[in-house]
C-alpha cells in the first residue's frame, strides 16, 4: 500500500500479492486497488473468486487458484517512489486441496512421512513450506515444515491436515511490478512480465472498476500504445448502484463536467499479434458468481501474443489538467514521462532479466528516484 501524499486527492495504489494464504481468498494474486483525484477507481477486492473479475492479467479466460499462495519478490521505497513486485506463477501452476483420511480422526506427521496419505488420482503432497513463499523468512522451525504437514486447523496438536497439489494452468512467468512515482504530478506504473508458453495466447489486462465508471475516450497512438480516459458521474460514490448497468462507453457527444475526476490509463506498451478488432478495450459488467454478490464491472485491455509485455501508466486528474507527455527511446528500453515545460521529465529504464522479470531504474534529471533490482528467487520445489 502506498500513497502520493495524505490529501483527499492523493493517488493511492495497493498491490495484493497474498504470500500468506488463509481465510476465504480470491483468485487475485497481484491484484491492484487504485484511488486518486478524490475517488476510488478500482476497489480493493470485489466479491469474486474468478481471476477475470479482479484487477490482474487473465490468460485464455482461465483462473489462478484462489487457495495457492503468491510470492512477494522485492520492493523499493524512497521519498520519491515506492514499488513492489509480486510473483503469481505458483498460483497459475498449481491448485491445492486439503486431504482428510477416510477413516480415523486425521493424519499424523509420521503417517505423512511414511507415505500413508491416501491421495486422489493426479494429486501429490505439497513439498514447499510457508517460509518458501515468504519474502521475510522467519526463524521458526514450524515455518520450514512442508505444507504436506500443515497442523490441523481444529484438532489437537499432533494431527495434521496435509495439503496436496495438482497442475492448474502452468505458466512460464507471472510477475507484476507496480508502484507510485511522487512529484508535482504523481502517477503509477504497472509492468506485467507474464507468459503462458511459446505460442500466442489471449491475454487481458483487467481493472475492476466502480459501478459508475465508463470509458470517455480511447485514443490509439501507434501499434503498441494507446490512451483510455475513464470517468464516473458519482465521484462521491454515495448514489445507489444503477438497476441497469451503464453502457461501457459514454455517448460520443458527452462532455465531462468541470471538476469531475478522470483516470488516464495509458498503455505504454502492449504486444498484439492478432486482428485489430481483437485488441479493442471495453468495460463490461460480469454477473455475480453467487446471488449474494453484486455484478463486477471490469475494464479489459486485450492482447493476443506470446508475451503481451503490458506496461501501463495510471494518472488520476480532472478536466483541463495537462496530461503527461511520454516518449520512448529508439530501442524501447526506457521511456521519458513529463509535463513540459513545467517539469523535468522522469526517465524509466526497463532492464529485462534472464528470470523474465524486468528491473527498474527511475531518475529525474541527475537524481535517481528509485532502483528496483530484486535478488534472484529461490526456486520452489
């Protein structure tokens, strides 16, 4: 969780990695929450267990597993910028379930180690420990015990409830880097290093939005970049939810009232190898998974590619405020972001690593605002 400042208009961003599992979670590893210009744009957790209804990247309309932990990979914090990195690969790769014996109260660690756990076909015991998923490794021996020997949640000490795994929808990588750059005009950056395999797949960069949010304008810059302006007629968010969902896009002749918040979603980079018609952003309202929940309204930015390489800038503002000017260098390894002539542009350098994760360095003039170079990941078993 980070903010640009403590005013009501501050830009706020959450990156929800979920390295510790528990409770009743969603399939939302690396989900975002976004607020700014005096309102919430993307709430922190709709009531949905589906990946596609949370603010993440979706692959082939498939879901992460809501029961599997993610991993915090790294973070960097300075007065001028705060960023973190989440790894959702394991939640794509595997699904988990608890195993209870057909007879008897529960298993013991000795039975687990002796191979006496009765597993359904296609399942195997989870060999990784809680510490394997944690960014901060705590020095307690029970956190190094495999999840196959997870203590039972309700039975006395000495009984375990083994966690087992089976393949879900394995991916090569699923990193998300997100954070805020502070200054006279703060903005957020979201970088997704996600790839299923070596074939072209359908990816969707999704942002769950509040019920009044609509697309005001889509402007295509070139084959890799586009601007999306979002706005909502209920900036105070006090009106009841509309009985009928609003259209995803404002009428062509609609004018955004002065002072009404607007969110610029600037796609700085998006690889798309399919038809142009398959790359058009939309806002759609998805029916609830259960009657007790409300529909989920979602902005979808699609791409068909081997790796979509989404890089997105978020800038909350109001009508009349100047929008950022962004310019890539020739090899697209860095981008400059500024509001000329009033500000010195920031330079964001992207450095892809063999792991598939992109390192960041952000500078303003001669000052380095932030360097994000996470240590190599210890591989999971």
